[in-house]
C-alpha cells in the first residue's frame, strides 16, 4: 500500500534512501577499506608514486560523501509521474556508482584475469556505466518536462485579429534571426507591409532569435493597449493602435526614443561607462 504525506511518497523515499545508502556503503568499502593499504605500498615503491597517490587519497576520502550528495535527488521526487521519475534517478545514480567503483577498483591489487584475459573489459565497463548514468539523467529531465498539451482552438486570438474566426490561415510571415540587425530589418518589413495595407491580412507569424524582438513588439503592444483600455473603461480599436505603432510621432515610437534602455543604469555599472 502506498502511503503519502503531502506530495511525497513514503515508499519512494524509503527506496531512495535505501539505494543511496547501498551506494555509500559500496563506495566506502572500496575507498576506506580495500584501497588505502595497497595504495600505500604502491606509493612507497618509488618516490614519484606519491605524486598521484596524494590526490588519490584525497579523492578516496571524498568519494563516499559525494555518493550521498548524489543520492539526494532520489528522495526529492514528487508530483505526477513520480514513480517514473524515481526509476530514472535510480538508473542514473547506479551508473554513477558503477563508474566510481570501477575507477576505485583500478587501485586495488589486479585480479588474475586482469593480467591474462580481456583487460579491455574494464575500460568498456567504465564507458558503459558512464553512458547509463548520463542516459538516466537525460531521460529523467525529459520525463519531467512531459509533452506540452496542444490547445484545440485559438479562437480568442483569432477573434482579436479577425472578424471571421472560422476562416483558415491564408498568409504568414517568417522572421529570421540575426540579433538586433534582424530585428531592425524585420521591423522595416512590417512597416512596409503596413503602409501597403497587407500587414493586417497576415494570419500567422513565426520568428526566431532577433526576429522575435520585432514579433513580440508587434503583438504585445496591442495586447497591453487593450488591457489598459479595459482597465480605464475606454474604447479600444486595434487598427488605431497598429497605425500609431508605425508613426514616428506616435506614443510607442516616442517612448522608445526617450527610454532606449530596458534597465536602469544604476543596476548595471557597465552601462554607465
């Protein structure tokens, strides 16, 4: 039976702590019990062996502690789909533990098969374990995000721009990227289309990077103007707002000329230079 306290599952937290403790004990066994004496003898064979041995001892001391830090994500899983989240965390954690153990194992006395048979399996195991750990982390992230739910209708936006909300899209604009140069170019294109009476016939817009600056400006100014008119109980006409946006003496252009910075200089010392 699953018992829940708040949004966390007691059973899942128990699984997380158990696996985390198992990983800690496993790594601690190699790092604090199996390795110190063999590494000490190896370091005393030749003086320069102490050069890699000193950082190796330091890493051996920290390795079990890092396993506990890594296990914290196993007990932080909650919300919808928590079981799937937990198992991907477990896969990632066990892969990381396997990498740690294999690396620590390389400091232990080599077993007979290491010398006489398929020593390259150790390297393949390290690479495979690292891949499993990375894949678990990747799928944990993808699983958490989920797929966005597609809206069935955009009628509210369509009515905002068109009288007839039943007609299919017929004209679209795609604005490419390129930073502020793209934004300036696309703004000029929109201005020209507006002067020709074509812009209001556009049904769909898409943009990336710098083109998004222009598209955001074009779409958000009427939105905010409509919200302000609603709060102030004023009449709102979309065509009048768009006409004013492209007039050099309009309030939108005037505001940009008077306030070219989006943040105050006091907040960004580099802007004051």
